[in-house]
C-alpha cells in the first residue's frame, strides 16, 4: 500500500529546515498515531512553505487501512508538527 499526497512543509523557527526524499517521519490522522512512513518525491529536497505531490510508504500498512482520500495527515518529527499532507490517491 502507498498513499499519494499533496505535502506542505511548515516553516521552522530557524526557517532553514528542509527535508530529503526518503525522510521517515511519524504520521498522525484524527489524533491517532499511524506509525512511520517514508516520504518520497521527485526533487532533491523540499523547503519550508513548499507544496509538492509525494508518495508515502507506510511502515505498517495495516495501521493505515482506514485512511481515505481527502484525509489530512500531520507530519511529526518527534512531538513537533513539521508539515501536513492531504491524501489525493490510495495506491
């Protein structure tokens, strides 16, 4: 199972945060922690306030069985919210 999303990286307090394809944050939906999922995209990196289509490969697809198109996933690095993704396709 894979999920195609429209991902937005939020600015950080230092405003120099960026992420590379292959980054494995935790994903949260409706206050439930859905474990980690690898974020893949066609560019080298995503910068703050940038929005791009990406693929999420869940570490444990079973925990993602109830996600649906239009759901908003919170992208977490530890307890820090660093971005969000809107599901546009379930693959």
